[in-house]
C-alpha cells in the first residue's frame, strides 16, 4: 500500500515540475461534488488509490511554476520527506520522553534563529503559524506589564497596542481572543513603501496616554503581506524603549531575508526587539505549517505557560528544560522541526542563503522587466519579493485599468492556468506577484509577463 502511494507521490512531484497549469480543471463546489463522491459511508472500501489519484488531480499544484498566489510555493523535497517521517513516527512535542530527538532538533533550530536575529538567548518555540506568534507576543507583553495577568486576567487599565495600517489581520483576531478588543488596536500610518512611520507612532502613543489609555505593545512587520515592506526597526524600538512598550517583529513573511546578504540590512536592529517570528513555510519552502517565535529575554515562555495540575504528563523528576510542553500554549504539538532541520542539513546554511539571494535577484529582474515595459507599471517599489503592478494603457481611466486587471486575472485562471492574486492599493487594483519558488527561471517570468500582455490586448471595457 505504501509503495503504491509513494509511486504516485513521486509521479506527482515529477509532473508538477514541468506542469503547465496550477489546477487541472476549475470547478465550482457543486461541479466538484458531482465528479467526486466525498460522502462517508457505513461500509469501508480498501481500494483508496482512486481517491488518492482524485485528490492529487483536483488539488491546486502550489509547487508548479504557474502558482504565484500565496506567500509560499515550490517544493522542498528534504522537507517533504521530513513531513512523511513526522507522520510515520507520530508523536507529540510536549515531553522529552515521547519526543527525544525531535526536542533536540527544535531546540537547535530555535538556537539557529536566535543567532540569526542576534539574540543572546535560546528562547523560542514552534507555533501553529505567524498569526499564533503575533498572539503569543501580545500575551507576553501583557504578562510583562502585569505579572498578575496570568492569575487575575485582564487589567482594569484600557490597554492599547500599535501596529501599522499595512500589518497582518491576525492582530485583529489576537485582540479578540485576548480580550483586548478591536477598538484598542491603533493603526499607525505608513509611508509609500508600506513601512510604519516612527513619528506617527510616537504621536499616537502620546495621544493615547493623554486620554489615559495604557499603551503596552508595538507590532512591527518585517515583510508586509501586500507590499513586502519592512518597518524601520531601530527607530521604532527606540520609541518602544522610551515608553516602555514591548516590541515584536512579525517576520512571518520577511524574517528569512536575514539569510540574504544583499537585503539583511532591512532587518538591522532586529536583536533589539523583544520578540521575532519566522514562518519557515513561506520563504524557506517548508510544507505548511512550520513557524517559530523567538524571544530576547530567556524565561518568558516558561513564565507564561508553566501551570500546575499537569502531573499526568510532566513529572517532578523530569528535567523541565527538555519538556517543551512547559513552554508552549498547545498540549499536543506536531513535530514541525524535523522538516526544517532536514532542510538545513541537506542544503546547509549556505544553501539557504543561496536560495534567498536567488529569489531576491529574480524579484529584481521581474521588477526591472516591468519598469522597462510601457504597458506595465509597478504600483509600489520593490522592497523584497512582492511585486505589485498593473497593466496600463494611455488614456485608460482608473476604472478601466482596474477592470482590466480583474479581466486578466480571470483569463489567466481560466485559459492559461496561472494563479496570481490581485489587491487594492490606494484604489488601484493590481497584481501581487510573489516570487518565492526557487525553481522559477527568468524564462518563466518572461512567459508570464508576455501572457499577461497578450490577454490584456483582448480586453474590451463594457460600461
Ligand atoms: C506579515 C504576516 N504576518 C502573519 C501572517 C500569518 O501567518 P500564518 O498564515 O502562518 O498564520 C502572514 C500570512 O501571510 C503575514 O503575511
């Protein structure tokens, strides 16, 4: 059974490398259900291979060169193998007893990331994603403010925190979960690149204090979701220190840029922030989910997560340092470190640096091609790997340009089998092209831009 499955997986991976589509057929939910019987029956059927074939056939091939839609893409084989082995060895990260080597791997990767950021500590934990990291950073900040928070709950002060208007929506969810409330998120203006303006931040902090609100946290972003912008760390952390606020760098998307020789300057001062998160399932190409948060100060995680009444799992005689459940919000936790560790082992740190630098150069090539074309226009400057651009024609109204972008996207999906997201920037509908698959070559980029131009020529505006 396993051999038959692995043959299929191998074929699938070989196929997507040269695949000319990201999805075989675009079907509505009802059309999909007509083709494939997903219903659960009383009687089982041991022949699951047609089901596996269907799943592979009707899934989006995020590893193909026609997929530019998300902040992940491509295939990292050592990491895929790590994912299988994680499933096969099926354990949980809470105790050394049931995950001895996995514990050591997770600790090694946390140390690698702490070194990368410039933290002297080895404090950190794998989490369920960047959203979870943002929430955990907020929780740590609440705790730092008021050690009693863990016992008494939310303080009576009206606590407010600051993020840029370009930061990720997960902060909204975190504010709801933690009882801070959406109204207590203060959004700081960004400059044209999408980076938080430090002066605007300080202005807002002062205003909030004046009305007796209690600022406690600033969320910086290293690699914003849409524009790929980086908030100026040194200046913002200085402000945080002045007002005694926690500084968290959401590096879910752009944290891995620290491995790029030419771009790591964007993260100068990262070691001064209180916490820093990285999603290895984005730029590092590890299958979802693979994500970690690191802390400058040792001991934070245990202070937050260490509670009593867990003696069915953790025993007094255990060495607490190696029972990672004492440092995690989760109880059962997947072994997400193995796939990243195999990636580091296979490629080496040097290989990772080459990967990121290649993506940086390919994004620069793409932006340059767009700049040189009379009908293509960047809507925001290239900072990292996000390329926001429009197809434009002389004399077109902005309404027509926006409509044309939608038309092109739909045609790309339906006829050319490309998936690229669109986004609104200052009322301009544009493509958000993400260069994250290191299998991409400049020929692939040329082909894509030509395809966009050819489709654009067919467009006819209907009022
Ligand atoms: C800047 C940023 N932060 C956080 C997240 C959320 O990460 P995750 O999907 O791993 O929860 C994203 C997702 O794209 C992001 O772009």
